[in-house]
């Protein structure tokens, strides 16, 4: 995971070759023998390698490399592969690189049609893509038939209206439309395609608007990467839309406007590398940043053993002064106080139980464990030997 995280950061900094290399090496860091790597792991590796070319500045060379690496990834498909593994390959070919590819629009659509027809057996959702492609190529009958197949798999309706009729009308009257160019693209988190893993959807954390604004140099920019650090400044020419990157230059971007319980979870970005989030700034130049611990998982049985990770506030003064406040001790003290309050909240509970729970709370606090009521209860119920001191646990 650390190799994957380093690769993600390289990809976001337009270091495609370095990101590709780290993704390629990451399976070797697992405990599995290379000859026995699961099909899921192999597919995940190749799709991460392919996704490198779907990020950063879009150019003809990236269109070629993306198509080649996605084709390689697709050779590792099997019947159990998740549907997103094939939809992402088609969308990379059709959506991300069509506008910058060297071949003509007709040839690009023909190649994408062949790719989709080859992969649709792995995922019925690709019937929607297939019906659109046929419409773009002017095949009204084929488009309608494919869309009917998709509709019948989702419902029992007999009357189906082809939603791509306006596309068919345009093709008939004006020919195949030209593609819009995707000039620059970023990816918030890892492309997770293995069954059972959840991907990080940054769209759930978007602000109310993009905060579109002009820079002092006259370029158009916005808050595009939500909770991630502003690694690169995206500057668009307001007259042409072309992108101009200024290396090592960033702009202040804003995160979520309201921090809910779920929002606090995502402040760290669900990534292994700790991520700073700005909590406060003023006109004088004073800022306060919140540094959450990295995302991690432990088994349910051993969850009580997990120490509270460092939670830090970083203050920077207008004149460059700096201060660091570790909130972990305050958090642990607060959790302990809440646990004690819960222990004595019910007057009907036995006195001996309250005394034992108090000892358990002190034990968890002293050992650096999470001293919350649920953890204290877990230790008391399952790990307390009634005939021994808790210190022997």
C-alpha cells in the first residue's frame, strides 16, 4: 500500500513513468509468492498501471500508452472480474483520450466499438456504451436493439424509447460530431477494482460550487481537488480554455464547507499519507491546519489494542511563527471522561461492576488504548479474568 500511495503522488505530479514503475512493483511487496498471485491482484496491478496514463496533461502519446496498457490489463480478465474493470477501460478509450488521439473520429469510434463488443460479456452495463457508440456511428437500428436488450435486463417494459435519438438525428443531418478535448485530468484516489474494496469518491465531498475565479495573472482556476493538497495549479486561458501548468506554483483551495461526522472521516482522504486540511485562516495571514492520522484497519478482535493515533493542529502565524498542538492526550482524556460518565449513568448497575469498570477504564487509559466506553466494555467482558488482576491481561 505504501508503494501504491507513492505511485499515486507521482501520478498527481505528472511523473507517469515513476508511478507506473511503483504500481508494477507493488504486488512483489505482498507476502504472496509471485507465481501464486491471485487473479484479482494481477488485474488490480495492471489497471493501476494503466490508470497512470489517464491523469495529468492529455496528449497523443498518452492516448497511445493508455490504449496499450488497458489492452494488456484486459488480458487478465476472468468470469469473476468486477464490472468496473471493463467499464473503466472503455471510458478511458472513449472519454479521456478521444479528443487528443491521432486517428480520425471515425477510426477511433470503430476501434472503441470493437473493444466494447469484446468486453460487454463481462459487464451488462457496457450495453449502454455500446448503444451510444452505434448511435454515434449512425447505426440507428443497432443502437435501438442494444438499448432494448439493456432495458429488458433491467425491467419488463416492452415499449422502449432510444435515448440516443437526438444523436442519431445529428449524425444523419451533420455527420459524426467531433470530440471535445480533455486537456487535463486528475484522479482523487486509487482506482480500486478488486471485489470487496471501496473506492474513494471525492465527489461526495465537493463544495457547494467550484469557486471559479481569475488569478492575478489572468488565468481561470477553481477548487478542483477537494480534500487533497493543491499539488498543481490548474490555470485555464479564459479565452481558449487551454491549460497552462506553472510548476511548483499552487493556489489555496477550499475543502468541504460543512464538517459532518462523515466529513471528518474523509478529511484524511482515506489515504496512507497524512493529509493537511485547513481549518482556519484570517486576513492577517494566521492559519490553522488539521493533520489527521492515516487511514488504517485492524481486526475487530484486536481493535481495543489500537492506540489513538496522533491528531495534530498546526498553527502558522502571520510572521512565520509556528506551533504544534497534539490533540491525542485531550482526545483520550475526553473519551475517558465520557466512559466514566456512562459507567455511573445507570444507578441500577451493581456497585462491584462499576468499580471493576473504573479499574478497566484506568487500565485502558494508562496503556494508551482507546478509553471509550465500548472499548472499556469489551476489555471488561472478554479479557477480564475474574480471579486475576487486570494487569495480567
